[in-house]
C-alpha cells in the first residue's frame, strides 16, 4: 500500500484501538502507535523516530490522534517538522 494511517492513543489507551479505524481507511495500512513517552521531551524523540520510520515506507501518511497523543503529535510536528528549512 502507498498510504498509512497512524493511530495515536490517549493516556491509558493502547495501540489496539487502531482496529476501529481499519473499516474507515480500507485503502490504507492502519498502524497503532503504542508510545511510552510521559513528557513532551520524551515524546520528541520517540514520536519523531516513529514518524520517520513510517514515512520512509509510505507515499502518504495520515494521523488520527486522541487526547495527550494528539497534543504530543501536534507538539512534535511544530518542534521538529515545521522547523525544517
């Protein structure tokens, strides 16, 4: 497949919640990200490493995120990806 959807859970969630999204994104691989980070500083490293690995394998990557997972995703995008020249 050329498309991936990454599901990022909230606090107390798990990557298995991504199963709910497979019916909505039939033309993409749905990947649950079971992160361990508890702080933005930890998330900066863990999330950017994960996003880079997935992005290298797919033409298009979409993100569905919930609660603190959404916050970490937004923060990493602002700190890492928007800061690139």
